[in-house]
C-alpha cells in the first residue's frame, strides 16, 4: 500500500541542508496533514504519532488501519523507514503504537475468542491470541504447532476466527462457532471435509464473526495468521521460530518478528 500511496514523492536535491536542522526541537511543530499534502498525495488519514528523529519529524499515519511512516520538514517529505546502527528506528515506534492499540482493544478481543488451546499439565504461564482463517494454508501451518507450543511453554492460545477469503472462509468461521467445536476438533480439520457448512449458519455464529471482523479491523490487521502476546508483542505470519523465541524469553520486552 505504501508504494501506491506515495508513488509521487517530492525529491529535494538539497536535502542535506535540511538535515542541518538536527538541533531544532520544534521540527514537528508545524507538521500537519495539510503541510504533508503540499508535497505528497495522501488519502484520508489520521496522524497517530509525531516525534523528532535525527533532525526530521517522524510522522506515523493511520491510513485505513495501516500504519504508514514518513519523515518530513516544512520543505520536503521522505516516505519509508529509517535505519540507524542496523536498527529499524521506525519499526520500533510502530511496534509501540500497535501494542498500545492491542492493549486498548484487548477486552473486546477476548470477547471474540472462539476457542482456546491449553497446555496439558501445569498452570498457564503465557497467553497468546492467534487471529486465524479456517481456509488459510499458512494459518493451518501455524495451527499444527499450537499443541506442541502450549505444552512446551505453558501457553494458552486463544483463537480468533477472521477470514480474508470470503465468502467461503467467513462461512467456515461461522460454521465452527455454530458447531460448538472444541479447539481439538477445530485443529483436527476433519469437520471441514464434511461439507455441512450451509447447515451451520446460525445467528450466534454470524454475530460473533461480525463482531470479530469489526475488532480485527480496528487492530489494523489485514493478513493472517497474526499472533499477539498478552503484552501486545506482535508476530506476523506463520513464523513459528519467532513465536518460540518470544515465548522462550517471556513477554518483558516488546518485539516484532518477520
């Protein structure tokens, strides 16, 4: 989306002159959506974060649920992320915003949980929310590891059903709720092959999936699978190694894994 949104970026050949303003603590003072639009076309958006970084104003905008960063002065706009000492400076800020958004919506997310995978023995030490799609092959790959990780790390996985493959994926999500499937039955996958989807389209299921869609969109989620640890740490995709590392080191530090 970023490439599409910022297809026309103003290129300033004297950009280094602007970087000399590193000591200006008010670099963000005059940066608004209106000032940004003088240099680059921007669709309807909301600024969610502004801060001075290396003499530029880092602006993170919410555009249809996606967090889009730019760096700006009054004279120009640069689209993209900033790196410093091999660290994604921009991504760190986006992580914090995503975590805050999740924690704000956490109570609503809990109401959307369709089923839970629990460890066989011992107390639950960690909680992970998995946003997953019944007909997504990458989700299925991630789901195949849930029982193993639940037992190994003392984690409970709360499954939130959200399909990016309508209409069949949405209907399958409704079916899983209407059938009252346990986590074990859902993960076993045999129910999908029975071709009884149209027999299980109850109002309870439609209501839960509709509410889930609203909350997930509020989170800004556009793809699945998506893991959230209870502190807001986000792991995108079926990156089970990253999830294992996050569970292994605990939830003390916010992280982001590709």
